[in-house]
């Protein structure tokens, strides 16, 4: 069982691109330095984050790619799994991503 989990984890890692790899690919594609590409990636994530922090229903749309959306989740009654007691969860706003039709049809 442990071996299958390790194998599955390794196969997921082989298909996942991390930030360092994204910066390197962006630098190569745009014929720029990795430092400049890194600044671009950091600026992009900061801008998207700040836009979504503006509140519920705020979004950033990239046609042909997808849409980052801030969704409000109301507080709700839930059960504590350890004690079985009923309690209220906190209301929160979280970021979601909705892929465009082009991205869904890979």
C-alpha cells in the first residue's frame, strides 16, 4: 500500500509544474531573463489576489483560459467529528477557478 502511494505521488509530481519551472518556461518563451519572468509571475499573482480580496463576486477573467472568482461561503451548522457536538462554521470568502471551454477540452 505504501509503495502504491509513493508511486502515485511520484507520477503526480512528474506532471505538475512548480513556480520555478513556470518562470523558466516563461523566460524561454518570451526571450527574457528568469528574474524578469519571476517578477511577472509575482506581479500576476499579486494583482489577481488583490482583485479577489475586493469581495464577493469579484473576478479576473482571461478569455480562452478561465476565470478566477471570489466566492462567499456563508456560515453553516456542522458536526464536530471528534465530539459529535453541533457547531457553527465561520463564514469566509475563498478563491475558485473556472476553466474555459478551451481549457476543458485538452
